[in-house]
C-alpha cells in the first residue's frame, strides 16, 4: 500500500488507547517505509479542519513513551457524523491523498467507518480499532481499555468494603456504563470471600426498582451489618427510563450536547442518597460517583491490556491492507486472538452483558460472571481477612 495513513481517536479516553495509536504507527513504519502517518487532532474534526500531527517524524522512543501514557494523546471527540458530515471527512481524506484511515473507538466510531466505507467505494481503506471501557462491542470477548478500568473498579470496591467493615454502614458506588454492566460487575472481581462487598450489583441489563433496592439493602444490613453496592450509571426502571429520570424532576435533569440525560453527575448521587435516607432513616450511608477516574487512571494500567491495545493497532494496519474492516479481540478457549470482522457486525451495535452473568433471583454475580472476570481481572493483591 502506498503513502498516507491517517489515525484518529474517538469517544472517551482510556488508560491504553495511546498504545493502539503507537502500535499502528510503528507497524506502518515497519511495513511501509517512507509512508506518511498523520494523527488527526480531536478525531474526525482534525480531518475536517486539516489539523494533523505528523507521527512519521516522531522518534520511536518518544512514541513509546506516549503509548504508556493514559488518555487520548491526539485528542478525542464526541461527534457522531451523519452522512453529510462523513462527506466532509471523505473530502478531507482525499485532499491529503489518504490511502487508509484507522479510527480507534467504540460503537459510534465503527458506525462512522461504515458510512465512510459505503461512500468511498473502495478508494480508501477504513479500519475500526476497538476501544471502550464499557466492554460493549459486538464480536469482541473484551475490549482494550476495559481491563485497566476494571482493575480500578475492583480495587476501589475491595478497599471500600474493608473500610466499611471497620465503620459499618451503607456505601453505594456509581460506575460508568450507559447500556452495559460489565464495568459495574467488575466491582466484584476481587471479593475476599462470599461475605465481602459488593453485596449488591445493579446493571443496565436488569430493570431497577427503588423499592427492591431498599429491601435488598435492608436485608444485607441485617446479615452483614454493612452493605456495599455497585450501581451502573445506566440502570433503568421497568418503563425503560434511566433511573435518574425516575428519581429527578424533569426540569432539573442535565443533558449532554446530544440530548442524552447525564447519568453519573450529582443528580443521580443526590437521588440515591435521598432514597436511602427516606427508606432507611438513621442509617449511615454514602453515595459516590466514580465518574471518569476508572477510565484513565495511571496507577491501574494493566500490562495485558496495554499489550492487547498495542497489538490491536498493529493488526489494524494488516486489516487496512486487506481493504478495511473492524479489529476484534476474541477468546479461543485458551488465549485472546485478533480477528478481522465486517464493520457492519459492529457498527452502531451494543453488546450487553449475558443474562447468565447475574444470579436469576438476586442482584449478584453468578459463577459464570465471576469466571469471566477472574479470567480478565485476576486477583492482584493478597489481603488479610479482617476480624470484623
């Protein structure tokens, strides 16, 4: 393949997304000596505006340092291009003579690549490289960024459970995840024993009932004298409304630039605190939103996650040579392997946590769910079981 490759990052940053950029850039330099490698600044906006970083000119040592750095070094965007916007992007790519465009991101990013593929008619290779802490891409066993974020969440809930053993009460941690509960489920990955928190796990795949929530917390307090709860920011009530919409008056709801209800801000935290205060008056309770912290925490960059992210970038170059597609991380029963899959299998679709990952009659992980997490997020710390 000739001369010019464009790489961009889309959606939320992660601890390892820069590994994918650098994996792709170094693989291009190895396979195609002399090729231009342009990093689009702030995702597709950089292509629209002609704003690029020349990755061809950066020494390998510096690139590898960037690879090991959290967040999106090229800058990201939440833009969700429609057909008209994609035409602008396509013209921008043609203007610089691009032969391939590697876009690293999640569901929306793969959707953009599908639109561009259809519009370009084969003149440019479009590749989607996976990235999302939500772990919600079809065709993937897991996605780069998830393992590191899951380690943060697992460590946070192990720590808070130890804290609340010492001073009993109720703790609710709100974890990112609009439509999929994988990251919230990761709160249980490092439980010391079956009596450890999180005692309750609420995910978007199951309807949330405020009454059931209070009953669950009360029963857990009766048994353990404390209750640690992991709640996905995307949990919804039986009518399909996000929990925050059910607990917060419409005029007080915050929305993002796309009109989506903000899920993990102060509204949801305050609403859950109020529900606990009214349902369990007098009980010591704390509600925290973990917010953005898990997705790019420098202290929780997992080595396996980093390598897989790098390898996904390198493999994206091979997929570009095959005309384009989506890179997928799949599990063959013994190890993770990289596969090329059609963009249409991933574009704009959401992979949900399997039903059997949760116990059928309780808001707790099943053996199948725990086995999945133990495989990806194995125990990292040995701790002594407290006397309380």
